[in-house]
């Protein structure tokens, strides 16, 4: 139905606590309903091209998405079905201005493959982008770059178990650009270039993509699918496929897959953008009407049902992953009409799951046997409906953690929740829905297009934010959210055809599977479950601040858009910009202190735990439980991060909640609490994932690269295991307490609010703080010196994985802001060349990247660097290739076309971003203390727009010097793969 209801789903495999990346998963749902009978398609002039006849074919305007549903239709969409069976939906939307988002969905994913075709759906996605009827090999990327499209973000595709979706976001959609783009997309669907040459060029890229996946996570995912979905195709149908099937692929076999599944009646075209609906509809009709399928239409395969028989449990030994357990209750998936009552019942289920998760989180915070645990209810890939629970134990005692989590669930199944618990969840859901109504006018076209495609895949509809809220309010009026109904739901969602449990340990145990099965079935009903009741919490319970501060100066620092700077008597600075373009959105960013620059450069300190434990440590007498209750029903957040030159508190709020948002932030600085539990939890969490920092080349880069770029300065270096184990709450407080009280404060408030009201709110909060000490600053270390041979690190992952890095020092500080922007353009040119050579031509790396990093808040430390994940024997090839590109950029000016293909997407990214308040906030961040930041606003456009080939050549000659480069190779250790049993 609505985005809100769907957004709560499919947390099954996320394991967000662990940051595990998994293949694209289709959200379960039935195959799309077949279109109504239609007349034969007109004869095409070319595959996917315009009809030979001058008269446009008649389309069926039936809103096909809503067949069988009583959900209120979102009238902003226009639906249609072409005579060839292709369905489409178009919508006018001006967010961001000038952009058009196109999605072409094919109802074919990895579950439609045979054993010999594993990986074909994904391979075909690659081949379609590489070349097709209207575009020679590799040219579609260049055409779209000239139209301002950034490859990999604005033009991309994804393949899941059940669908393949092609994505194009045109940032400046002219009539000619739209027509050309629709022609290219239609040719990609009807006539991709599947030749021996293209297949042999793209196959290594797909194999490289598979090779670059992190081994431990892949093995966990494989084991999970094989166990949970035993006997179903889902168990063995990863979208990435298998090397055996991919290597055996021939042009004929891939064409056969394409001809079988790429058919107009299995396609949906979704277009949303700043163009009249009539024009969007005409483009679909013009370019997709002539598409005809090959041969008889195939039947969608039977994806099977969960089996009651089969293995119940499995153990895995992956030291690079935290110890964990995942249990699931599986039920057959079935087609269910997306109706009002169906969604209301699902809302009751959602409340039941939320209550369980809140209780689990409360137990984890108070020192339970588990670090984290959460439950979710999902439909997966038209194969199963399941309730899953993920458990991250403290230490290695997963058995006790699993039983304790099951005890919380058993308690929820035995005793109805209180109405107060239900009302809290209802209030938070309602607050989220109301915010969506308020912000609906600024919902992006990309978001709307993605939502509709997702709805098609899972056999759901879409409705407006108001429509979704009406369904929710009707459920409240029917008194559906009562203790008895939630209890019944809690019982039902933990019943099913089969129960399974998968466990990961760090050391081999002879009986893991047997212990897991016993823990899954053990009677835990007698376990004592203590619930912490949190009563009504108000902002009046926060510590009082001082008298409101006085403004001592006020000036306009940027004319267009109007940005003001105010200084309060206590030294607090405010940058403010009132703009109602983003309805009901207000962004707050508070920079305080000196960030990493305030830390000592001669020893390791527990700053690493700050982003995990500092905010949960509480405010005044309120702990995290109480703060959650305080802000859960409001649009108020409390995010914290550490920059090189400042600490940052940030959130998105509303005009109504802004004053309390500011009060929460200010009180955190004035009266922080020091609950030891979050520190203990942070330490346990980091230790649980510690071995993972050696598990793959990119894990090693994540652990070491910042440190190496900073000459091993401890401020940018990860702590050792001993340093983590030595952390105490007292040491954490000793570091952070003075940091919260010292250093300058800059408050930024940008968005849909009243400037005078906001100034008063800042005066009453940050303006009321005591004056602060300036804070000490330790200079940043230099960039490492040139090395004759690469620095070599090792990883403990797959033996066919390696990484290579080459970097050249540049600079830092706002005095060089113009040069920093032009280095971004140089990096874009370098990236495009490296991508073409390393990926498209050599096929040895899937996602090489080049970036420029110029720290505006530091006087030095900038670099331009290239990174590639590749086979171990290709690291020297990477260095030679990168050095060759660097030398050529320094010796020869690039062509104007190459410059335009790098510059136009960058310009369009800036233009699109500049329609949002967050863009301007980030642009002037730090500007209250450094006037050059503010001065750089007016120079942004000319700094980028007027760059010439000679400018980039001069930059390359200045910085990409062979005697200055620094190189790193991450190579595998010899190690046996982990075992499962």
C-alpha cells in the first residue's frame, strides 16, 4: 500500500548492527497480474523503435495497479496498457526541478533462471547497458554523460530474485534528451547487443563483481538461504550467479534467456518528472509500442513453499564476523489482495513487532546477555512469509542470548501488552505519517518512481500520504489496536510451517547445530522477564539552562540565497536561512569544539567510542530510555559525528519541534549524563566485530587507510584490541566531558521556519550557555612521503581478492577552495578513464574509483587517490595504468568532449542539490569562523563552470607527480576457508 507500511519491512537480512551487505532482494509478492487481452502490436520499424504507422496505438487507461484492491487510488498517477501488453505509469513531479526519473521493470530475476543459467538475469542487465539496437558498445554511458547523467548513480540497474530494474535519472530533461533516452532504453529491452565480443568483455566484469564480495558475509548469506529455504529455488538462486554458469554462457544461451523473459507483457515503465504527463505518456507509447515478444509467453516458475521437514539448525565458524544467531519461523507465501483491511491487520502486526523490539532493546541497554536483538516480519521473493529474529550475544555465549531473547518473545505471547505500550507505538507511527503528509509536496520524483516499482514487485498498490493515514486512522476508530488483538497477532506471527536457526561462532564446536536446535525448542516460559516501565517524560525534566543570550551582531553574509550570521554575547555563532521550498523540513547542524584536531597526537584516546556511546549516555537525569520516550512522537533526533575540525550534532526537524530540538542539543552540551552502560555496550560491540577488520581487502582499507594517509597519527588510527578492552566508563568520561565544554559553537538552522522565532529559540538554548574556553588545536600530520615500492598490508579473506591504492598529496584549507573544486573535476576525468580501462576493457575490477579530498578545515592533508579491488596478480597492472593516466593528463590537454562528459554531470549534481536547503547548509558549514568559506559560495559556479582543458592539465602537472605518489597493496594471507557443519 503506502510507503510507510512497506518501509517497515524486509529488515530480515539487513543485520544493520553488523553492516552486512547482501545481494539485492526482491520484496516478496505475487507475479504481476496479466494485462487484459489486447490487439496485436503494430509492426515495428526496428526492435523497440517507433511504430511504422503514423497513428499512435490505442492504450488501455485502466489503473491496472489497483485491480482487486479497495485502496484509495493516488490520482496523481496516470496508468495505461499498450496493445503489446506493456504497462506504464506516469506522473508529473517537479522535485528536483527539471529532472525526469525513468524506471523500466522486467518481471525476471534470478528465480526465473534454470540451473545452467544461474547469473544470466544479472549478466543480461550488464550487457543491455553495454550496447543495444541504437547504441554501439559503450556509447550509452557517454551519451547520457553529455546529458548530465552520472554513471553508476543516475544510470544504473539492479537485479533481484524476482525482477530486473533499469534506472535513469535525467537531471535536465530537454525534449531531445528525453526522446533519445527513451529510444536507447527501448532498444536495451528489445535488442541488447549479445555477441561473443560483448559477452567476453562483460563476463569478467560480472565475475569481478562476484569476486569483490566479502567472503565471510557471502558464506553466512549462502548458509542462511540454504537452511531457511531448503527445498525451494530461493535456496540456490543468488542474483550474482555462479562462476560455472557464467563462464559457460554463450551468446545463444543468453539470447535464449532474453527472448524468454524480456517481453512487453512482463515489463512496466514508470516515469516521474518535471514534464507534462501527456508528453511522458507519448514517449512511452512512441518508443515501446513496437516491442514484440519472441515465441510463446513462458509461465512464471513455481517458487515452492517452506518445508516442514529438513534441517532445523546449522552452525558456521566465521571469526571475521561477530558471534550471532538468527532464528526464523516460515510460512507459505500466498497471493493476498492489497486491501484496506489487509493493511490494517498488518498494522496490528507491526505494532506487535515494535513492542517486542522495544522490549529487546530495553533489555540490551540494561546489560542483558545480548548486545542487540530485533524481530521482523517479511514476505520474501514470492517464496515465503516469515518472522525472523537476529541476536548478537555479549561475548560468545550465543546459547544463553538466544534463550533470553526467546523468553522476551514468550512473555509477549503469554501476556497482553499494556494499552500504554500500544499507544506509544501508535503515537510514533502517527507522527511519522503526519510528517509524510506535511512533506509530500517535496517528495522527489526518484522516490515516487522507486515506490511504484517496488509496489508492482510485491503485488501492492500505492496511495497518497493522506490515503495511508486515513487507513491508519480508520483502524484506530475501529479500536483494532487493543491488547487482545496485539496479543493474538504476537502469537500468530511466531507460528508457521517450519522453524530454523543459524548460528555463527568464532571457534569450532562439535555440537553447535544440536545446541541451536535445543535452544530453539527449549521451554522458556518460566524465565523471569523484567520490563522497564518508562512513564510520561517531558522537556520540563531536562536541566534548566541560563537566561536567554543577547545578539551582539547580525549581518547578511550571503545575498543569494539570503544567509545571515548572528553572534551571541557568549560567543555562539548562528548561521540561518529561512526557505519554505522544502515544506515542513528544518535542518539543524551544530558544530562544536575542534573535532579530531582537539585530540592528542601522541597517544590513542577513546574518541573512537564517542559516535557509539556519547549520545546514549543520557542528559541530566534522563537516560536513553527516557530520551526515546521524550522524542519518539516528535520529529526530533540526535545524531553525532566527529570531523577533522569539529564535533557535530545534527537532525532534521520541523518548525513546530525546532525549539525543543535546539534545547535537546544545548542541554546535551550543558548537562551530559554519564551512564556507563552505553560505554560497556560500545566496547562489546567493537570487540565482537574486531576480527572483521582483517576479513577482506576493503575491510583492511577501512581500518588502515585514513591512518596511513595521516602518517599513522593516533587520532586517525583504529584502536588495538588491548586498547578497546582497556576502555572504562571513567576513561570515556574523562576524555569527553571537557571536550563537550570547550571550543567554539556554530549553530546552523536552514529550512521552513520563521527567522525571528528561530533566533529567539537559539538565544534561549545555545545563547544561554556559559562562555566556553577556546580549546586546544594540534596540527594535522603531513601526507606520507613517496615510496619506491608499495606499502603492503595483508587480509585474511579470499585468496583471489586484493586491493591497490595510489595517491598524490594536494593541499588543504579554504584559501585553496577554487583549486579544490577543480581537483574534483580532474578526479572525475581520471575516474572515467580508469573505469573504462580497468573495468570495461580489462575486466579486472568492478568498481574502481578516483576521488579528491581537500580538507577545508585543515591547512594540509589533501590528496587525489585511486582505489581498485582486483586479483592479487593485477596490483602492479593497476599502478602502471593509474600512473599512465596521470602522466597523460599532465602531458596532454583532454578533449572538450571528455571535459563536458565529466563536467556536465558534476554541474547537474550541483544544480539539483542546490534546490535543497541541506546543500547550502553544507556549503557554508564552518563559515561563521572562517569568512573564506562564505566567500566561496559566490565563486562556486564559476570555479566549476569555467574550467578549461588547460586548467586540468595544469593541475595534473602540479599534483600528479611520479616522485610524489604513494602506493599501497592489500594482499591475501594464506588461510583455509571457514568451515560449516
